[in-house]
């Protein structure tokens, strides 16, 4: 079903000769990545815009259709804010982190695990895939520890990853959908940054790729100039860009997350623009790609 939808999209977007070129270009990548795990962190505009959401869902299921093993890790900040406001709780942030007291943590868990996760499961199943939604609690997938910064409440870091549950789901032909909520050894629930979860999970799964869907074209030499996109760099160059303040603000944790996953064995990490329709397929299955690829 999904392959048919993909070819239908090709028919609408390209003429016959261009379609042949697209498929010819994709074939070596399909062959190379077949059986390999691809961890995708899903968030930003691609999660809020219904048309973009549809293309992401179809891209993920298409990846599974041609033999890749996709894992989707998601956040859900805007919907968390919506429900906090409905319940009369004012969202608060400190140093870019959501202040997560006990009432806020209840809402975060309800939204991420109970709403966003299950909506994504439903959409992937409707698109012809077989999705299973989990959070860090399930099968002790993730164990958390406090992030440690004073005044931010139950914001956590990944202490350990047990990838067995995800591997079992992948071996069974399922697409795991992971929400970034986990507990510590005492059972206290923590909210963990979804980028961080995606990076640590990719490393534990020995993933071929980690892909972060963002609201920027990728890593830019000049953040005001999309044409300054850096298409490919290595860990040393990425660290240098952070030191030189070329990578700054909200891009720092994303690049750092990529560096950590690469240092633990992931083959390549990508930061791409989720606002581009079919961004995942364009990045994985074409020679030029559309974003920034960091390699070890």
C-alpha cells in the first residue's frame, strides 16, 4: 500500500524520465541500507503541520517497506503547552529547558505517552505499517537520572538504555514509536529531551543513521543565510564549529547529540529540514541529500 502511495507521489511530482532517474538513484541506497536501523527524531513544524505530518508518516513506512528498520522518537512540546493551558498551568522554561514540577510532569506523561504517541501509532498503521508505541518505562527501555540543574524539577537524562525491546519489535517487522518519558530506579518519572533519547537509542541499537528533523535547513555557516548550508562534516569539524560559535543557541544540543551518537558507533548523523516534503527520503535515498550529514 505504502509503496503504491510513494509511486503515486512520484507520478504527480515528476515526468516519466525524472521518475526513472529518482528510482535509479535510490536503488543503491536501498540495497546498502537494507536491514539497517535508522533512528528518526520527529518534531518541529513537521509534527504540527498536517500535510508535512502525512509525508513523514509515509516516508517512515516506505523505509520499512523497502527493508530498512526505522525507529521513530518523538517530542510534543506544542501539545504539552496546549494541555497545560487547558488545565490552568502556566508553561515555564529555564535555560531552554521546560520547568517540570509534579503537576507538569503528569501532563507531560499524559500528552507524550497517551496522546502524541498513540496518534503516531494510528497514523502509521493507517498508512500500511505496523507500529507499536512505547515509552522509556516499557521493558526498562530507558532508565533516567536527574539532569541536575537546580530549579527545573523532573527533567532527566538517559542513564542506561536496554535496546532488547526495540530489537524484538524490529525483528517482528514492527515500527517502534518511542516517547521520551522514563523513570529512575525508584520509579520517579522524568521528562527527557527527545533529541537526547534519539541519540542514545541510536547508539544502543548500533544504528546506521540518526536523523534529526528540525525547523532549519541544517548546520549553516551563517545562520541568516540558508545558502551557507554545510552538507557534510566530521566530528572534529562539528566540535570546531561549536567552539567558534558558528553552531550556537538551540543548535548546540542537537549537534552535541549527534557527536555523542557518532562517538558510540553510529555511522552517520543528519540534521535536516522537516519543513521540506519527503525530507527523509530525499536525505537517505539521493546523492545530494538536503541537510547536514556528520560522520565519524
